[in-house]
C-alpha cells in the first residue's frame, strides 16, 4: 500500500465530515420529491397543470396566456403527466407546490383541505359565487364550511350510443331496467355486443357501480357508503352486485384486459350498441362521428329514486397552502372562474362543459348542450367513486374488489367481505 | 461478475490439524495507513448505514403506525401490530401476492437456471456462429423489464397478439393470456424467464471458460462419457458460479416489479409484494404505515434467503 500524505483530521471532525457526506448524498433523493414551483416574485404566478395530453395542454396554456395579457402577471406552467400528478399529490402539496394547482371536487378535495394542505378560497368565492349554482359551491366546500376549489369544467356520465346504428335497427332509448335488459337481449341476437366494457385502468367499472348504486339505493346512500358509514356487506350493496351480475352477460367480455379507448372504438365501429362512460368518450370520435354520438341517463331501477341523480365530476383549481404570490394566485383563480376562460378551454376539448352559469352556450355542440341540460335537471350530482371516497379506499380496496367481482361474479360474498374489512380498517384507522 | 475466490488461508501444514493458536495481530499498520484504511472502509459503511439501514429500520418503526405521510413526526399515531393483523386477516391481495412471489422465485430458480446452463454448455463447444447465438440469447438482458413487459404484451394480446394468431385461436376463441388470472402469472413468468435465461447463460459460460481443459481430458482418458464428464467433473468445478447464480436469481425474484406494473399495475392475478408496497406508499392513498408493514414482510422473506446464504458461506470458510 502506498503511503499517502493526508492532513490528519481528528476523529470528531472526521465523523462530522462523513455524516455531512452521507447527508449530501441523501439530499438529492429527497429534494427530488418536491417540484420546482413556488415562484416568489411578485409578478409571477406558478401553475400546476395535470393536463398532459397535447390538446388540453395547449388549451389551458392558451387560457393562461390570455390571463397574462389581461393582468400583466406572468404564469409559470409546470405540467406533470396526468396519472403521475394524482399519484404524487401528497408529496407535491407538502413540498413546494405551485401557487395554483389542478384538482377535483368532492371528498378528494376535502381530504387535503382538512389536512391543511391547501389554501382557503372564501375571499375569492365571495367575488365569484354569483357565477356558480349552489350545488357547485357545495362541491367546493370542505367540512369547515370554507371553499377550497374553483370549479372549471364538468362532464356528465351517461350511456352513449350511435344514433345511426340505433335508427337502422329501430332501437328505442330504455327508461327502466327491464327495458334496458330487453334492449340488450335484442342487441345480442342482432350480433352486437350490447354494452361495451373496459376495466384495465381500474376506474371505468366504478362508473357502472355508481350508477347501479344510486339508481337502486339513492343519492344519500351513495354519499354515506362512500364516507364509510354504510356496510359493504349489507343487503343494499348486495342488491347492487346482484343487479350487476344480471347485466354482466350483456357486457363486453375480457374487460380486465381492455382500456376504455378500445371499448370506445368498438362503439365507434358499430360493434357495440352502448357504452357507459363520461362524455370524454367523444375524444375517440372524429368529425361527423361526433354528431352521430348521443347519450341517455342510466335507466330507472327503483321508482323511489327514478333518474334523479347524475354523475358529473367537476375539475377545478386549488391554491397551495402558502403560495409564493398569494395576490397573483387569487387573481388567477378569479380569472379561471370567468365564463370566458372556461369557454376558451372548451374550444380545444368540446367534450366537457363550463361550470360557470354565465357561460354562453350558443357555441356548444349538440352533445355539450345535452350534457348541460342533464346536469341542470339533476336533483343530485355525484362526483365519482374515486372522488367521493377516501383515496386510500378507492385506489386499492375498491379497484381490486370490483376487478375480482368482474373476474368471478359468483365470488361476490368474499369480494364484499374483503371490501367491508378494508373499509373498517381505513375509515376507523 | 465472477465469484471471488476465498482468500488463501494462512499457510499451515496441510492435513494434520493444528492446535488452535491465539491469533496474533497480523497487521502492523502505520497510523497514516490506518487512517486511510479507516476512511476507505468508514465512508462507504456510513453511507451504506445512512442510506440502507436507517431507512430500513425507519420502515420497520413506521410499520407500527397509521401514518399517512402528512405532517411531521408529531402527527404519527402508533397502532401497535394492528397493521400486521389486518394485512394477514383482511387484505385480499396479500396472500395471492405472497404466493406469486414464491412461485416467481421457484420458477426462476428452476427453469431459467436449467435452460441457461444447457445453453451455456452447448455454446461452450466452439460452434460456428457461437458468438452470434450468444449475443442473441443475451440480448433480452440489456432490455429493462418494463420494456420486456411491453414486448410480451404484443405477443400475448388476445385479438392482435402474435401467439393467438400463430395458434389460430385469435379469430374464434382468443386466449386472454394476460387478463385471465389463472394463467397470466405463468405467461409473465415466461417473459421474465426469457430475459433471465440469457443472464444465467452468460454467467455459466464465463464459469465454463474457467474450467481447465486438462480436467476434461483426464476424465476422457478415464473413460467417462459426456454425461459423466459433465456431472462428475465440470459441474462441481462450477460451484462458485452456482452460488452467484443463486444469489442473482433470488434478488431478481424478490424485486420483480416493473414487468407486472407495466402489464396491469400488478392487479388481477399478478399481485406481488413489491407492487402492494408501491400501491400503498406511493400514490394518492399514501398509507405509509400500512405500506411499511408490507415492506417489512418482504424484508423478512428476503432476509430469510440472505441469512441462509451467509450461513452457507461462513460455514465453508470455517474449517470443518
């Protein structure tokens, strides 16, 4: 071994040095968790964007540019891949979140608001509340009675179909479950897949569960079940799954290996008769096919509740806990509440509708007009299973429970036991 | 990668057991050398402890909490062992994951190892184009497992996939290779094994290159046939390689994650412990306590293998 003339540090200095080295090595890993948002200069607002697909991304960027022109402020856009944004929200909100950031209404918003991770927007709401219906205000309000979200756009869930296919075969829109089953049976004998179905991504099947649940048990039961106050092993949930089991033979097979885009294409190609999804299904349709697309509300199952509830998730924007530019952030949120901003965005994505009741609907296509009407007529609006319940329950227990049921409908008892057990753990823990 | 040979032990008279002598301090290093040595061992050790053991023990501690990753240490609620109780009693995905992990490990230990060894022996025979075959067989190893997942999805797709079209079942009754929970694990294991085999082959090939031809010649002179030569002479010489293969395979088997995550997020028959940990810790749900408990289970399984392996190694180093 060659001798090596190094200065002789004493032991403590050496230890300090080593620990500093270890710390420095560990830091980049930790620093990578936060984002580089949080602009602190007075003329810049940072904006956390989850619209990573090119078309909506360009649309929201255009909206932000027009805000820059109006306000003289700069907006620094920080875009993350859509699913990743949701997955990292926890670290993001605790790290250095952007001043204004994209999120969803409902329990999913309240969960973080109640943890004190997002900013109180009551003062912004006092200026913009005349532009929103009471239901939207309610969907933006946490349990402390304060608002934490500015709604931006909204889209309804419904059963979509191609008008031309239906006219050609003389199908009628079913109003009740029995008519629905009769229609599906007829489609099957006509060689169509009655109901297109895809569950590879884990969430589309939640839409089917929600519709059956509030049609059978009503809006309030949906809310309570999602809040962990009802029993997944009780007779009411059991009836939902029994009804679903009756309908499963009409659903496209191998759903667990299919993404919703593929199912939408089978509807577009006229191979499937119907498809329950959000109105974003129209993104898979081009040109004249979009005008051929229509939808109806899920048929009535229990006369007591009729068709009084519509699933219409709201996308909106929140403010971070300690924005770098509080003044600018509030101005931007106020701007996002204007019909002009919302309509500018919808030009690029004409499958959703504006949440502002001042929005001019004359530029809407037929689908948007119908969507707006359906939402307006609804007595109750739900957000969607994964937005109405605790994220800890939705992302694991609910997704995998529904998957297991779809895989083996006869195994419903053990599926429901698993879901009930996990609900107990999560909602009481 | 080659196995490090055991350092030659201090010379003793071979054969006759010596009375155990008190070991003298064999080194007489100058102070400066001690410092250099200390630094060279100390810094990596400290880094290792800080980046591996502290987080690992931290996970063990957090597994007794119901922390959701929000707020500081003051907000952590301690729940005792209830995470573990809930996991084994009321978490439907847990037991399938354990079963799949063990199946994964067994499969990798058997199939790619045997096939890899066979290929290595065949390629060791100076075939024409041997180099080409080697490269082709090793190629999957340079791909990430996530990419392997993508490639095999093209093979396994029900309607457009290669396999069903070759079998002629695509149009009539497509087999849902990745969607059917009874078979998808095996389909994925084939894909993982396809990649792993090349790796094992290369390790054995390196080992075979080190086998002294004189041994084979001696065996041939003694009238051993090819089988006997292989099993009695070559294979025992490959022992250090076998250890490396075993360790590598166990590591690969327990850390399997990316391929199933790419295919279907590790759901519906492809549950693995690593996926459950990720699902619960990363992601919106952020059940740090619960996920840590799952991670501890994985750690215990890994430690079981590691400890067994270390026992073997140290026992060999100890004189019998």
